[in-house]
C-alpha cells in the first residue's frame, strides 16, 4: 500500500526551512566557523555575517540595526521584552509594587507564564477582557490603564485562533493614558505568527517592543529577535559577555541569524499577496467545513481580523485529539492547539476564555495553512473529518 | 601574492562544525522540520530526533536522559544552573539572604556577571582565592563554606589560562561541610572547554550541575546542555511552554541538538588520545616560546593541570592586541583573552587576579590549539611573534 501524500497544516507550529535560507547558512556551517567576538579574520567574517543579517532584518522592519537584538526564539524574545522593561525600571529605582503590566488571558505561554513570575516579583498584572472573537476590548483597556502601567503586552495575531489584535486602537488608548498620567507606557507585541501574513514594518505595528520567531516564517529553529523603539530601555535577562550590546550574552548563532535574515526578508517581501491568496482559501474552507459538519463552531474572528492562514474550529463532544491522530493517519498534519501549550489533549485556555464553554474548549482543532495549501487539500480534509465525526457520533 | 595559509589557534573561542555532525543535521534542515511538541508524524519525527540526541549525550556522560536539559549554549547553561538552584530554593521558602554562593574571581563572564545579579537579589557571594596558577585554594574554600552555602561554582578548565580545577579536592571539602552542617551544597562545574580534552563522565566530574557548550567541541553554535544530578532541583529562568520538562521553554532546536550529539560523542570518544598528543605539542611550543622570547611569561598551570590545548602567555610591555592583528595578517588566528570577555583590548581579569600584575594582565595572548595543530605551525608562530616583539622593542 502506498503511504498517503502528506498535507501539512500546522504552519503555526513549524515551517520548513527556506531553501535559500539553507543555502545562505551552508557556508557558516561548513567553513566559516569563527566567533564573531574574535579579532582575527575568521572572527571578522563571522561578525560581518551577523551584522549583515541584522541590517537586513532592520531594513525590512525599518528600524536602525542597533534596535534589533537576536535571541534563541520567540519565547526568549517575549521574556526579554517583559523582564527587560521591568528590570530596567527596577534598576532605575522604581519598586516592582509601583509597576503594572496589562495583558490578556489568551496569550501564548511565553507571555502568560512570564507575567505570573512578574506578579510573584510584586508587579501587578491586570487582564484586559477580550470579546468572543478574542479581540482586546479597548474600552476595558482604557479603564485598566493607570499611572502605574508600564507595559501592555499582547500578540499581533493569536497563535491558536488567529485573531488579529486592534493594535492601532490599543495604541491610541495608551497614548491618551500617557498624556493623562504624563508617563511612558510601552506596547509589547508578540509577532511570532506575523511575518508571512502581516506587515512587520515597525512603525505600522506601533509597538515599542516586537518579538519575532524566525522558525515560524521558514527560518531555522532556535532563532528570533526582539525589535525595540528608541525610547524604551531594556536590560538583559541572561548574564555574561557583551554580545548583542550586552542584552543577550553568549556566542551568536551565526548560521542561524544568516538563515533567519533570508527567510524573514522573503516572508515580508510578499506577505500581502500571500495573505490575499491564502485568506480566500481559508474562507472557502471555513464555509465548506460549516456546511459539511453542522455541529462545527468556528473560533476567532472573521475576514481581515483573522490571520490569513488560521482555521480554528470546535466540534463539541468530539475527541479532537483522537481526530488529529486519525487525520494524521490519512496524511494530514493538524493540531488541537498551540504546540507550546501542549499540542495534545486538554482544554484550550484561549477558546475557554473567549467562549466560557469548556465543552467547546475541549474540542478544538487548528488547521494552519501554508503558502501552497490548496482548497482541494482542504476539501479532502473536510470530507475525512466529516466522516470521522459521523462515525464517532454513531458509536 | 598568495594569501598565507590560515593557521587557526582560537579553538577555545570557536571550533569548526564536525562534518558528520553537519550530515546528521542536514535532514532536519532540509526536510524534517516538524515541531517536536506536535502530535502528528512530522512532530513525532522531530521528537524522536531530539530524544535520540538527548539519549546519546546522556549515554556519553552516563546520566539518565531526563537529567539532560538542552540550552542555547554555555552562557545560558551557566545562568540556568546558578539561578535555577537559587530560585528553586527561594520557591521552597528559603530567603535569598539565607543563601551563599561561592565562586572564584577568574570565572567566565557568564558566571562572574551572573553572581553579581545574585548578589543584587540578596544572595551572599563569596570568592575563594586562587593560587598563582589559577587553581582554587581548597583550604580557603573550607573556610568559606558555611551552613548557608548552597552552591559552589567554577570552571572545569579556565577558558583563558586553561587551568584545570582540582574538582575532587573541592568536592571533598564540600562533602565535609555537608556533613558538618547537615545541609546540601551543590557543585556547579562549567565544562564549556572540556569535551575535547577531559572526561565529561558525570560521576568522574563529581558535579551536581555541569554546563556544556557544543559549539566548543565541533558542534553547531547556539547549542548547549545543562546536566544535573538526581538530588538537585532547579527551576526555569525563562517562562513559557512545557518543553525540556518545563526547565527550558521554547521550540527545540532540532537540527542543532542532533548535530550536538554527534559532535559531543566524537569529542568524548577520543579525548584521552587527543589530550596525550596535543599536550605534548603544547609543552614543546611553550618551551620554544620561553627560550625564543626571554621576556615572555606563561600564565596558568603546568602539565596535567593545564588543558591540553591551552597556551596563555604575557609579554609585558607588548601591545598584544596589535600583535594579534599582526599575527592575523601572517595567517595566524589567535586571541588575547576569551571572546566573551571582549577578545580585543583591555586587561585580562583572569591574569590580573592570579598575578596581581596589571602590566602582565594587559599583555596576554592565548593560543588554543586544535586536534590537528602541529609543532611546525607553532614554531612558525614563535618565530613571527619573536620578530614582532624585537621590532616593537626597538621602536
């Protein structure tokens, strides 16, 4: 028997490395192995590669290169943003108890778990409500902002349900609060899911701190960056050498950042076209799923408020972990929720929060499309899922 | 004019990636890109690769796989060890002020800067003296150990001067103190420079926490591990998903750990033979340097107390940063001190500490040999350095 063709629908969890990124990395894996901090020719070659990669990413997001700090991925970037700001203010003499951080209850674990630690340190953490689509309620944000607020942190687009946050409306409320309290309040945006589908131009995002994870946009695993604005000070969360302007000590992952720069540029060069194409496929598939499986519920926002490649559904009563395994056996790679939240069983904290419905939150499936996903593939998926759902109902 | 052949003598800063490590990595860079936390076939393939790599490293150091935590390198590993122990005890209710950490003043910045942060948190940091070769004075250690001591942290072999610490004597004093105070005192050993030249068998090292940096032993940059004993509890320094048993969240660097396992196994498989060969070349070169350049001083220990591949000298009065540049132009890649301490100018904190001599500490050169370095290459180096020294003296 032939193995079924693999249809990969978990782009939110991992993406294949871009062939041109691999080609760019190869010389630094095979030959040019110098330490970028060394003063000899091998070191200089490595340093130039790192700084060229930084310049490419900086150019793509339109900031000066010194505002790009390389990290080992999105989780580290989010941690560096949160602790970097709070610790920098603490070092400047502000007690933790005089700081407040605002976030939502639907963030990725690298934010939601990190703020619990902030809380333990004495920082007050406030959760702004989200609506049933997962969008931050800006009026509630307005109520929560205070003269103690130092940071608002949220995802650009939610990694499970794909909801794009209204960053401009959020920023507007923050600017009003800054005026009212004559303070500085920084916006941290987790852009891990963004590069393939949304602009990452720093001014357009409107953030003070912007996390990138290059493994999510066809770059190598273990690479990320934190972009920051001129006005925000952060300090390191790891202690050691002076690399990355002292913000991230440790020998730079030279081949990694070289590959990251290529992949990120490719991602951003065509995000608009990609989003136009794939969001149509997404909407076609959502319609098809809804009409084929009547009990199916769509989680998250609609249209342009939703990440182009995200489909997140619940089929209440269905064991969707088992459904994912069945789909896998038929050639489809899908997930139930985010990989970092444990891709397997258990309820989705995100869907629980937006729906208040445990049954719905227990029965989620996420299909995250790639640039080349076709509607035919999703029709086939729908068919198999529908058959499986009917079969399970009849048992 | 032909470019001079490159003779790379900075193996302490960076090593070329092992070709077999690259071959092992290639499938995970080119094809198998799944997220190890995903439940589908692509995820399982990635998970198996990570766990196989962990098992290989665990087997090589002889611990159970669950005691190997992958990190992004040596700096992160050292930080995880120090903060991991202290924060774990703090979570269990022990105030920072009731903890003491003992280290030396010649550690790598990822320890020396990290303990300053511990101090700011309220932990008392005590510095045990080292002798003129850089060896920890165990009698002084005995005096410093107290019922509040929770951790002793030092390098297996110093990254600048190559001095191997008397770990068994250190451990003996710690065991005596544990008995006297009926406490647990953990030994953290930074093994970044060890794998090519010393046994990393965990029992032989005698540590509770053991940091590895695979980029220093022909593995890929951005990969490391922290090995720990059964009796020590640590908690994460980064907050997020449940990866690495919750100790190091973020998507695993799959190709990186696969390459790391191959390189580390190769390194450990032949460390003894390598050390026998290279230490003879080292000693031959040291003799030659001393007889050729009369003003030259050797920094660090002799014979088997010195890392096989380390030569560290001072030529008081010489601008050794300029000498490194001159040597570079003649084809030799050398450094003045450790890359993380800023490979360029400035005094060596390590040599300053052991010698108390600023002139000597300002004039260091480190030649760190590779497995294939020849005595002919070092003769040529000695000749050029001697000529340069004479020339500079005459100016």
